[in-house]
C-alpha cells in the first residue's frame, strides 16, 4: 500500500525492522542510541551546543507544541498566532487552553501570512511577547515564510515559537540564524520518516524557567534538568523505545540521502508530479501554484454528484493508494501527502490511480464544485 498522508508517513523497511526487538530504556546500549538522536537532531536544527538542546517528549506533535508554549510563554502571556489554516487554529487552542492569551491574526487558508502583517500586528500591540506560527500548514499545503517572519519578530524584539511539525527535515530552518526563536517543534513521524511516537522541541536553554509550564509532564525545563542530572541518554518516564530505535535508523537514512536539501528536492518533485498530474486529469488544485508547498497537495472535490470522499478514498485504496478520508480546508477538498519514503515515480503511479478511481466512481465533471 502506498501511504500518501502527511504523517505518519510511509517508512523504509530498514526503519520498521529496527523495532523488532525488546529494549530496556535504561540499558547502556540504548542510552547511547538516544543521546545520539539528541545530538543529530540538534545539528539538523542548526542548534548551538550549550545554547540550544534537543528536548524530546513521549507522544505526538500536539504534546510537544503544548510543552513549548507552556515552558516558554509565561502564564497569561500574550501570543500572536497567524490563523491561516487548521493547524494554526489547533496551535491557538493549545495556547488558549494553557492559559496564554491568544491574539489572532486571521487570514485565508490559501496564502501565507506576510512578514509585513506580522510586523504591523506586533507594532500595534507591544504586550505581545511571542509569535506562534505554523511553518508548513498541513491543512491546505501553504508554507509560511519562517525566515522572513522570524526576521520581523527579531526586529520587533519579540520571540518566536515555530510549529515545524510537517516541515522539519524538508524545509530549511537554522536556530543559529534565528536567535529570536525560542523553540522549533516537530515529530519523529513526518519529514524525518520515522515512526510516530516522539515529539521534539529544540529549544533555547536560556529561555526556560523551572516550573513555568504548570505541568510536570510537559515541562521542558524539567526535561533539561533531568538530562543534566541523569545524562543525555536518559529519558524521564517510559519512552516508546522501539520508535526511538527506528528513528535512529531513519536519521541514518536521512543523512545518507543528503539531509534536508535532498529531502526537499524529492518532496518538491513529488509535489510537482502530483500537482501537474491532477491538473492534467481535469481536477483543480486548492492552492495557486506559487503558494503550493512540498508537503501536501489539496485538491478541490469535483463538481460531479457522482463524487463522494469516502467512496473515492475506498476506490483509491483498492488500487493501492491510501489518502486521508477527511479534509481540513475551508472548501471541500481531498488531500494527498507528498512526504515519506515515496519516489516521484511512485507519485506518477498515484496520479494514474487517482484518474482510475474517478473513473470507477463515474466522475465526469472534474472541475471544482
Ligand atoms: C502533524 C502536525 C501537528 C501535530 O500532530 P500530532 O497528530 O499531534 O502529531 C502539529 N502541527 C502541524 C503543522 C502538523 O502537521
């Protein structure tokens, strides 16, 4: 089955094979694996040893993002969130429910927020301490310009928390070049092509404050304190040890492929094949080409009444391609992931399968509903 969703992604067999073992998390062999993951992830994030550290948490991206918000934004602190997609709305909800005050900067889910809009919002409200932004918006497929927005945040003397969950490993970002960034947040199961199960924050240590999180489980300062006390190979609480073992192999493969630039090139080509392929089938991509990111392509559902999402997903699955059976865009779409251990050649096959599945359903009018 070709899994084309924006996480958890299709993995390579070597990654899955690393899970076929019982592991004691405190075993010295495993401690070395875990410490090595932290070091390699810090390097991929462009972190500066001593200034930044990899602070992982068991669980999913939402957990890691909440931990970053709680650990870095003071309780009651004001956070600007550009709201141009479903994951941005989730980030805003995490901040709000953690007792931080969210200032929303609404925008359509079809285009990125601009650095100018961020600068204006920050100038208008000096009480905003942080900007919480989604890098790659996994709802629609747009990419917010983390480099330019980071520069605007820096110029305004504020702080940035970057939800790079569907971006990290593919889209460029270096903490060393972004001193305004308190944390970049991502997971094991997206562009780094590991198993789901671990959330990562690579954070500035000088911005952490013991106890600020108001939650022991989600306190990054405590994750750091634990590393200082028990070693970088030690993890608080029971880890998904097999997922970590698999992730170490995924990082080997990431390096062997050529790191972030190579991954971006492959995903970008997957996206191009898909975007042009669905257009050639008479379908309408949800985004303009210039706003289309390399992580996920969303496509307007066809106008033909013969189209319905679940039967389409089922017909596609019967042809060996699995996509999401829901959409997160403002208008009805179907979503196809471009990330994971997938080649452009396989993407060409997926486009053919999409055409065939539409045929199976008898969908003739393919333009947007
Ligand atoms: C996947 C994702 C998350 C986190 O999702 P989980 O299901 O909690 O792992 C957060 N933000 C973005 C942009 C994502 O793509």
